[in-house]
C-alpha cells in the first residue's frame, strides 16, 4: 500500500475508494492493485459488476 502508489500505481477497494485496512477483522474488503489508477478503476468496476451479477442481493 506504500510501494505501489509511490511507483505510480494504485491501490483501491472494489468500490473505487482508497483501500483502508482496519484492525476490525469482521470488516470485509476487496482490494485492487494495478499499475495505474485508470486500470484499477476498470478492474474494480468489473469486479463489482460480476459480484452483483452473481449475488443480486448485493446491488
């Protein structure tokens, strides 16, 4: 989470927000790491779309 952004990449969650890791292990998160923010956003959108397709109750 430090090295990738420093090298020009992006670390975001599946909703496109900056990834936050909390000590509360009951919180679930999906991280996306990519060489660029644009690619990370595209990947996050694809993951979110697939998650909604597989689990309509999440939409």
